[in-house]
């Protein structure tokens, strides 16, 4: 009776270890996939941000007028 019990426990432990190893393997694969997905999303976002903000800034006419006025005032003071 005890031998059957020990065999049953050994079989359960073997099955449990197999399932645990399968789970760990699958979880590592999923983790690697998520890391790659995250990297690609970060690269896409970085590119999008760079495309949006690396454009040449166009100064407004009001800003240019004030800048010109400032330049003329500086010349007058000299």
C-alpha cells in the first residue's frame, strides 16, 4: 500500500515538474515576445515624435516684427 502511495506521489511530482517546466518555457517565450513588441513600439513612437518635432520651425509674423523692432532699438541705443 505504501509503495503504491509513493509511486503515485512520484508520478504526480514528475507530472508537476513537467508542467512547471513547460510553463516556465512558455512564459519565457511570451516575455521575449513582449520585450520585442515593446522595443518596436518604442522605436515607432520615437520615430513619430522625431518626425513631429524635428520639423523646421516657422516663425510667426508677429514674432518676426517684434524681433525686428528689438534689433532696431538695439541699433538706436548704440
